[in-house]
C-alpha cells in the first residue's frame, strides 16, 4: 500500500490521537512478526478513528467484515459499553485463531464474536440493527457488502468502508486492474445514492463514512 499521507504528518496525528492500548500494540507487533501482509492491520491512527466513530454513534452492536488478526475488532470493543458486541467475519481460520488468542488477553475481548466463512453469506444470516458496520475485506465484493450493509445498518448507524482510495489508483482512468474498477464503481454508487450522506476521508488509504440521510431511508434500503 502506497503512503498517501506523509509519514511525519501521520506520526504527528498519531501522537495527538487516543493512544493504542497495550493489547492492540502487542497484537500489532505479533502480526508484523509472524503473519504475511501485516500492513493489512489498520494501525494506531485509523484504529483511533474507528474507535472514535463507535464512541460518536454510541455504538452497542458492531459488524465487521474482515477480521484478519483482530486489531480493528479490538478498537471497536474498547469503545463499547457493557453488553456491547462486535461480530466480525473472515474466511481465514489461521489468522482468526491468532486474533482469538489476543482477544482472550484483553479485558474487552469477551465482546467479540468471530464468524468464519464468506462474509456475504454470513451477512445474509444476520438481522439488522448494527450501529456501526466496518467493511475491510475482499474488494471485489465491496458493492455487495455495501448494499447488504445498508439493510443491516440501524437508522442512525454509520458504515465505514476502508481502502476506497486504493493507494491513489482510483484516480487513474481507465482503471488499471479489476479491483480498482470495482472501487471506482463503489465510490460513484455511494456518492450518487440518494439514501445516504457520505464523506470520503483521506485517512491512511481512504475511508468512506456513510449514514442514512434520514431515518425513513432505511426502509428504502430494505425495499431494494
Ligand atoms: C484487510 S484485512 C482486514 C484487516 C482488519 N480489519 C484489521 O485492521 O486488523 C482483510 C481480511 O478479509 C478477509 N477476507 C477475504 N475475503 C473474504 C471473504 N469473502 N469473506 C470474509 N473475509 C474475507 C481476509 O482473510 C483478510 O483477513
């Protein structure tokens, strides 16, 4: 992933944001020591942003698409009140096992529930009412995750979609590869969708922040 924000700016922002918990720091270090593509972890600055989003919407129930080694799930769990839950989906049993080991060492890890299997299938087994949905898995399914996500999102909830700048590749026309083309499509669909208000935030690799324009729009999402 290409750095879109200068590293000294990123470091300054990180130093002036909520600190990373010990549990998350240990998990991130272990991921960088022992797992391929460790840069998939959102890291401390985006992690603080995710946690802040959960705090702002006073989230009780979070759905995450893309667990990896469990770092972002921990960010959400740290923001939830007693009784809050994070359901997190992944297809990789090995990285999910590592995630579970670290969740077990965290005081908030008990709030996290893992669902192993293709995320879209899992999403179809779930009922709505999620206050926050974070999409961070296989990009080819992003449009499907977005559409199903809107059906599962609570009226005042927020959906966060990661990597929508794709190292800046989305600026190139025509798209140089299939994933970029899907992300360009998604970005067009989201911003033209009359049901939602959205802002594409240039944090790390780009995060779309999406919510319903008004509460009636959630029913419109169910009718589609
Ligand atoms: C970018 S990583 C998630 C990083 C994680 N959110 C974090 O910050 O620690 C993407 C994950 O999506 C998972 N994934 C890929 N295809 C999937 C699918 N069809 N269903 C569920 N998970 C999938 C991968 O196994 C990988 O662990």
